[in-house]
């Protein structure tokens, strides 16, 4: 009568019985706080930024795609870098220290 399949009705009934609502709660593995890049790749990003601190996120995304076969959105990369403390200020400081060490050798 409402144009809803019987399978949908049973599925909604099961979800309602389990969660007390016809909508499931969001999956805990989805969302903004999901860490996409592994620790090893974050270390590689740190080393990349130490060599070239003026890289744009687009350039890092291209580098990740070409060298590590990872496709990541700019917002996700930015969030991941912030989560591990790699802010623009920190990256410039790392690059300055890296250049200082190179000049001393």
C-alpha cells in the first residue's frame, strides 16, 4: 500500500528492535577523526617536509599517490598532519634545523 518492500519493513523492524530507532547509529569507523596515513607514511611526510618545507598540500598528495599509491583528500591530509603536530610553523622549524645540519657537514 505504501510502496515499501516487505524486506525493508523487516530490516527496519530489526534495526528498531536493536537500537530503539529505525536509523542505525553512525559507524565508529567512519568520520573525520579516522587516521588515514600510517605512522611510517607520516614519518616519510616529516622527512619530505624537512627537505622542502614550502610544499603545498596538493604537492604532498601527488607525492603520496606516486610514491605510496595512496589517494587522500586535502582535508584529510591536513587533519592528519595537525593530529601529529605537523603544523606549518613546526614544518618550517624542522626545515631550518635540517638546513643547518646540512651546512655544518
